[in-house]
C-alpha cells in the first residue's frame, strides 16, 4: 500500500509541476498558483509516506 501511495504522490507532483509551468507559459498566475499548490501537496504526501516507512517495524 505504501508504494501505491508514493506513486500517487509522485503523480500529483508531476501534474502540479506541469500545471504550474503551463500557467507560467501563458501568463496565467491563478493556474500557476494552483499547480504549485498541487505540487506542494504531493511533496507533503510523499514525506508522510517516507516518515511512515521510518517507523515501520
């Protein structure tokens, strides 16, 4: 299950990065901000999963 969650987190990071860069490319600050937020959320999810691995017996 942890690998599945890590993959979802990575996917979310990639989608966010694409959205952020697309927003920057067309000059849409709102789209860029939404993409940045999505990317950050993915990074937080990944960190959570890594922390769970550290405390795994």
